[in-house]
């Protein structure tokens, strides 16, 4: 009986060590992926043209988008299911080209979004408890759940840290392929005075290599139930799909981008 207890205790200890090592390995995979993404983002100065279908409550748009050297130019094809005439498409682009204030606001909004995305990326290793659950082709599959020891630094981080789900990492390039999560508990702000978001809300971000080792977000799906006054820059209900990526010259001007956008097939529903 003594030897049996010793063997069982040893086995339990070994399993505990293996589990801890597995968790550490999973966390290291996440750290490496985050480091790779941040470095790639800092070094990425490419410009792209793509087709976008963005659906929000009361604001569904279909458009071509071109990233030029002084802003993102958008050729709006449809708004809430209604086709936009070619003349109106050109007029909308020309108003943006001539409006320095609109371009400055777009740059500021994009910078804020990029900074928030970087902050959320940096949180990934520590905000969650990670475990490797398998592999699928070239992808490593990782599961995550909230880390009770993590103290979110912002209100947005509180929502993010309340998620549990799955992340896929491409194991040769160490790039994040997808990140899917679901809120596992309610999140209240100032005891609910500033709003609350309910358990069950979800997000899904899909990414892929669009060419030459450059990765882009191709799908974003956010469905969070509840209302919070603190969120002004993000939609809590959105399905955004981007396709038909084409790399553009680094120095492309807004005028050249407009000309290129007008040459794209309009009014159809392109596939990626």
C-alpha cells in the first residue's frame, strides 16, 4: 500500500508538471505570435486595394477601398441596399480628397484604432490562461479563458478579458490566423450606471496572408449584447468582410487611387 501511494503521488506530481509545462509552452507560443505581429505591424508600410462589405445596424455599405499615401479613399457602391450612382461615387471621393479636415480625422481615428489593437495584443499572454489543444494543417490551436489574476488596465480591456475561446497561430510564420471569443460573464461599468455588457456576446477576427508575407484582417464579426456609454469608436454589432486584396504602390496619391477605384467592377458582389 505504501508503494502504491508513493507511485500515485509521483504520477500526480508528474502530471502536474506536464500540465504546467504545457501551459507554459502555450503561453510562449502566444508571446511569440504577439511579438511577431507587433514587429510586422511596425515594419508594414504597404498600401492595399480591397472590396468591403460592412454591415452595422442601420448602416450597411458595400465599397471599394484604396489605401493611398494621404488616407483611405472609399468608392461607395451601395448604402443600405441602395445603389449609388457613378456621379455620386466620384463626388464622395472628391469631397474627401479636397477636405483636409476629414483626412486628418480619419488619420486620428485610424491611429487610435491601431493603438487600441496593439494594447489588446500585448494583453493576450497575461489576460488569459492558455492551453494547446491540437494542430490543424499548419495552424496551432490554442484555447483561452480569463485569468483571474489579471487586472485589466482599461474599460475596453475589461470586456476583452471577460472572453474565453480559441486562437489559431500559423506555426511557421508565427502569425495569428484567427481569434474567436465569447463573453463568459457580464461586465458592468460603475455598477451599471455607465452601462453593462452581457455574457454570451462574441467576436471573431479572421486573418490571412494576402501576398508577399503581408497579413490582413479579412473578416471581423462582433456581436455584444448590452449597451455601454464608454464605447464610442467601436460597433457592438458588426459584420465586416474584406476580399480581393491587391497591393498598391507605396507612393500612390489620392488622385491616382480614385482613378484606380473607378476602374474596379462596381455593383456586383465579388468573391474573395
